[in-house]
C-alpha cells in the first residue's frame, strides 16, 4: 500500500479549507473571526467544524483518485483539477453558509464530487497518451 496517500494524513491536510475561510474573512473585514455566533437551534458547535469536514472529505477524495494513478504527469493533471475544485468549493461553502450547516457541506463538496472524477478521467487519458 502506498503510504504517501494514507487517509489518516487527510486530517491535517483538511485544515486548508479552514485557513482559506479565515483568509477570506480577514480580507473582507480586516480582522480575524474570533467570535463564533451560533443560533440556539443549530446543533453544530460552529461553522469552523464544517469547513474542516469539507476540507477532510475533499482531500480524502483526492487521495482516492491519486492512489489509482502513477506518479508524474497524471497526478499533476489531477492536482490541477483539484486546485480548480478548491476555488469553487471555497466559494460554494462560504456562500452555502447562508443556507445553514447543510449548505456549507453540500455546496462545499459538490465541486469536488463533479470536478475530481472529470480530472481523473483526463489524467487517465494523459497516462494512456504517455504510454504510446
């Protein structure tokens, strides 16, 4: 088994979504988000956890597809698609916050669930092209 893409390693890598969300907040308001306001009817402790969950699940999906590809150009192709999905997923999860916790999860994960399989298919095409 390839230990480079162990799913346990997705946990620290999942913090990237939290960091990006804080960077957006800092850019927009000029300060860090240190105050967590949760309505009393919401059972989730804070939206911070939701961004972290989106980050973990997206990295786990990336690792799932990376394990199936040989190193080199196919993995770089898939990673380029992951970067595009990160941009769209961040916008989706921040905007999805308007719909509550489910919005953050759904709108944050949909770009990864759509773009990464497309990137994997193209990476497989790159792999076949390089074998010729």
